[in-house]
C-alpha cells in the first residue's frame, strides 16, 4: 500500500510539473506575440506623431501663449468686477 501511494505521489508531482511547464510555455508565446504587436503599434504611433502632431506644435504653443495672457489678466478683471459690484445699489 505504501509503495502504491509513493508511486501515485510521484506521478502527481510529475503531472503538476508538466502542466506548469506547458502553461509557462503558452504564456511565453503569448507574451512574445503581445510584444510584437506592441512594437507594431509603437511604430504606427511614432508615424502619427511625426506626420500629424509635430507640425501642430508651433500652433499649439502660440495658442497656449494666448491663454497665458488671458489667465494673467483674470485676477485684475476680478478685482475690477468686485469694485463694480460693491458700488452697485442694492
């Protein structure tokens, strides 16, 4: 009886190792495919950036500069609005 349990325990250990090894092989293949797909996607995104986004950089910077001017004027406008609101009859 002890011999049978020993053989079954060893067989179980071998099966577990084989299942884990095959699972790791499948995972490695999947990760390799994912890596290749991400490489293709990265190249495509670099193309989009080079062709479509970089030419817009100067325009975006000009627009942002105008926003900076507007934002810097807002505190002064708020102070003047507060003065007008205080003088307004209730």
